[in-house]
C-alpha cells in the first residue's frame, strides 16, 4: 500500500520516499513502488502527474489496488531513499481542469437539470464534459457559464474528506454512486455550499485559484451534448488564439471587430456569385472544346494533362449528347492516370466492360456500367499506349 500524499496536500510538489520494489518491464523500463508518493496516477478522466524520481523522468504513473506504480527508465535499489519532484505547471493545470469540471457539472445541473455523463480533463488543453441534454442554445450555455464563474469569483473553499461507504453524506452527492459493494472509505470532494462529489482526483483548495472558466463549444453527442471548456491559464491561451485570428481578420478586411461578420458575409456572397460565373464560363469553354473534338459518328480518344475528373465527365457528357458513340479520356496527374469511358447508349459499346479489359492489362482499379466507367492507374504515365489498348478492346 502506498501512502498517497496528494490526498493530504495536493499543492505539495516535492517529497522524499523509500523504494519498496523495482521490477524490470518488457520494454527495458522499471516499475518503481514507493512507501509514499505525491505522483497522481492516471484515473477518473485525469492524466497522471509528470516529473522526476531522482534524476530520472517519470514516464507513467498508474494505480493497482492501493499501490501506486511509477515507471522510469532506470533501476532504483530497494531500500534506498529517493526524492520526488512534481511538474508543478502540469499538476496545477490538472487541478484547475478537474476543479473546473466539478463546478461546470454542478452548474449544468443547477441551471438546466442536465446531468454529467462523462468527463475528460486536460492539463494543457481543452477539457470536456458530456451532459444529458442536446441542442444547447447560446443563452443556456451563457447561464451555465455565468453561474460557474460566479462560484469561482466567490473564492469558495474546496476540500476533501474520507467517509465510510454507509455514510449519510453519500445521499447528498451531485451524482449518485452505488457503494453497496465498497468496503473502503469513500473520498468526497466538496465545494462549499455548491457541490459534493465522490472523487479521487486532485483539486485546488479554493475556487478563486481557477481564475476563470470559459465554455468554448458544445456539440450534440450521443443524445446529449459534449461541451469543451477551458480554465485558468488555458483560458488565456484560448483568448490569445482568438485575438490573433481577429487581429489578422481586422488587418485583411480593414475593419473593426464589430464589422467582421458583415464583411465576411459580403465576401461570401461575392464569392458565390463569382463561382457561378466561373462555372458558366467553364461550361461554355467545355462546349466550345467539345465542338472542336466532335466528328459525326466517330469514336473520340484523347489524352490530357492535369484535367479534373469533373471536367472530363462534363466534356464526355456533352460529346455523347451530341451523338459521339464512345468517348475515352485519359488524364495524367502527378504520375497517375485517370481513365474515363462514356457511351451514348445508341450502340453495342459497354463502357464498364471496355474499362475492365483495359485496366486488367495495366493493373489499374475502377469500374462502371454500360454508359459510364472510370478508373485509375497508379504510377502510370504512358497515356498513348493506354488509348491504343482501348482502341483494341472496342
């Protein structure tokens, strides 16, 4: 059994411990068990602490029963004393995220009667809570966010205690948990006059240490919502990210923040109009190109460079509608050749069969039906030989 110092004082970042055992692993690492530790193991949606044992980085921390196991790349002799040093920034990030999750989950329950179904905390990125209500409006999210930040700014104490599994306090938990088969004491984390949860994670001693909580996004997920949020230092990082993006937009659009939506809307309308104009011009050019290729009753085979499949399909469609019995186009792009075959349906040509016979000869892939077929030949550049083969197969 390992004495878990992170329960007694989550702000303790350095400690001394005795090595109880050192067991080599299959990947040339070592599992170290200490008599006591400040290293929090992965669990409950929270990642393990980072840091060092002596001079060696801790690669992983996990819990097996009541024992905490530290994985490092160096053997430590049993019976010796070793110093532990927690990565303070990472620990604080985890505590902010976990304490913030408790506050946010309690706020969702208080404001929307939405239960938390799953959580994932991040010490250096966005964290998430999955709640039981979907289609969350901006107004609903704002009310939850406002309550969460009110609790943070009130700097309420947060503390933990262990109670037996038959304690009446378990009836007051935000999220009911079955303890009928639990023999050990249960750890409760309480945010004064706001939330009580069964939790084995690390938390800040007061809510004010979170600074601020910001909901970043909410998307429908499995019948409810997945809400991404940031707390503490991560909020500052998110604000800088958004501010940089807005500053660049201001510069590009020569407008203030309040004018960005209208300017972007105008640009999208202009782009859509130009796109329609380009499509119309492209169709006119393809019709002109089709006229230059068309010969009454004659099969057309043609090789191109860097023509898109969409353009080839449109050109082939124009030609077959004009009466061309069969069209075979090959387009070479980045060392690969796209092959397209189309018929007008007024003859015995079968595009799919012709394509199949041609691809079999050159180890290509594709398929189709009687009127249209398309394939690709990877690392193939000799379009003249390919089109000659098609002439043979028809």
